[in-house]
């Protein structure tokens, strides 16, 4: 009798676990990835908005109070204000400034040491 009870409880639990793994877990992972991408937006990034606009971020305004983060977007001549959640995807990250070279060049040495 107790084996039937355990089986009766294990079967719905197994179905619930499979449902979570198949449907809910991928959605949670996608939302986390999108949150991380929004947190890493920088001025100069090229982004795609929910409206389908491809724009470059001009300014990011983080309010001191609990309010949505605003971004100022350049649409190629027109400047618009939007919330950060309107960004669907970062297309091209901003170009980082060129780093100065730290290696030294020794004069007279070319190619491999056996040259």
C-alpha cells in the first residue's frame, strides 16, 4: 500500500520537474542573459530596439530614485529618449580606445632567433 502512495506522489513530482526543465528553465536563462546585457550597455553601443530601430547610445541616465534607466539614442539624425528595457539586443559594442603598445621593439632583430 505504501509503495502505491509513493508512486502516486513521485509521478506528479517527476512531471513537474520535466515541465520546469523543458519550459521554465530556458525562459529564466534567457531573461538573466538579457538583464546582464542591459547592465553592460555603454555609450557608443549600437543597439536594436523593440520598435525595430537600430540606434547608437548617446547617453545613459541612471536615476537616483527607484525608476527605470533612461537611454538617449541617436537614430542617425534624430535623437530619442527610451527606457533601457526597450533595447532588445546589442548589435555592435562601442569601439574601445586604442591601448598603447607595451612591448618594445629591438632594432636589428627580425623574424626568428635563427635568422
